[in-house]
């Protein structure tokens, strides 16, 4: 299978990761066109041993390719309109919040990937956010076995959720503080280094944040509309990865003796009921292609419910890898 592919946003963190994954992927790409902002366009990036020069979004034509991979967090209205109206290409976008639900089909291959078999070209396929992916991978097999009724999530979010600007802000703050200097206020509105910030993104009129609303909406789309979900998010002073703590109510009591077998069969997760050491976000999750499920335990009443911790990579597993896996399952020929 040979095809023409456009990648929008190769300079974003997820764009860099996707370009790296595509370099080794089994997609027979005949031509890869890279597009980014007018200011950044003209750079030369390597792909499969050849230099590819990036072009401005003003030159982007969705009709000239079969697959469009979108990694740019913010796009101009004209480019978004092209993506929405294109009928001949498959569009896989890592930032589906820019579309309405009717315009975008939210998909993760390990959770609801069967829907890809019935999607025609011209439909925008949204990749869930990284925290949503981490949560969904761990909760989906338990939902299938015990039927989740309500889930309370606490999401610890890394600086990279705010893209390269967030990573650079945390690095600069840390360096200044370690040298005895006051940190400059960055994109987080307050010091993140050696600190925790309780607001991730814009606070909405109902006092939730836009990020929390996004996780709740996306997780509901993946796991089912009947599931009641509450989300609280906190930004933590680490560069990459995310940690999700879940407290769930289930229709059936969870059988902990069977959970290991259940998780062993589930795609995209790794669970060790009796680990020799506690998992680490840096050592065990970041850069890995599975979410780490840790400490599944029944609720205090030993009835229908459980709690668990989930650790995940936010760039590969939480975005670029999912986009690649979607592309590999589409009928692109």
C-alpha cells in the first residue's frame, strides 16, 4: 500500500513524536508533506533518510493526499474548514475539541477501534486527549466485565499538556529557583516548579475547567453515555506523562482474583497484582506503549466498586501512537 500523507504541526511535541513513529512504521508512504506556520515554514526535517522541507498552511490542500494527520494544537479557521469539508481524505486529528461531536468521530483503537471499519473518507477521526487515553485503557476492560456506573477521576497533568511552551516554562522556572532567583511568570500564570496548580486551563462558569470538561466528555464518548463521570485535574511539576487516580462504582462486585487475567488480555495496559516495586512515571510509563495499571483494590465496603492508579505517556501512548494505529487500520488503499 502506497499513499500520500500530509502532517500538520511537525514542530509540536506530538508532531515530533508522530514523525518519529512514522519513520519506522509499516505504512508505505509514497509522499509525506509537512505543514506548519508561516513563521516556521521552510525548515528541513528528515524522514526515512530524506530531507523534507516544511511548507506554510496557506499551501495545504487536503484534496491532494489520502491521509491527513493533524498534530497542531491551534489552526486557522480556513485550514479547519478544509479538514471539515474534505471528502476524499481521511483526517486524523489529535485535537478533536476544535470540532463539534457531529463533525468528529472520537476513536481509540484499543477501546472502540471497530468503528474504523465503517468510516468513509471525509470523516474527521479524533484522537482522545492523553489523560483520556490513559484512563480509558485501564477502565475499559473493567467496564466490560463489571459495568461501571460512576467514576471519580483525579488527573495529575504534566507541563507538556501545555505543549512546548509549558515544558520550557517549567525548565526555566526550575533553573532560576535552583540558582536562587525568583521564577518569571510563564504560561501557567503562576510558579509550577516545586509546586502544584489546581487549575488546568480555563475555568468555566460552572467552576470546572475546560480540561476537566474535555476529559469527562471524551471518556463518556468512549465508554458510554450512561456512565456518570466526575473529573478533577491538578498540574504537577513534571515535564511529561500523566497519572490518573480513579474511584469507581460498579454494578457487579469486582473479583480481584480475576483482575490479573482480565488485564493480561486487555490491549494497551500492563498490570502486576504483586509488583516487586512501585511503578514510576519516569521509569515505567514515559516513552512506553502501554498504560501502567497499579493497585486495583475494592472499595471499603467490599461491595460494587474499586479504586486504582493509572500511569501513562502523554506524547506517544497519549497521542502519536494512537494516531498511527488509527492510520494503520484505515482502508487507505
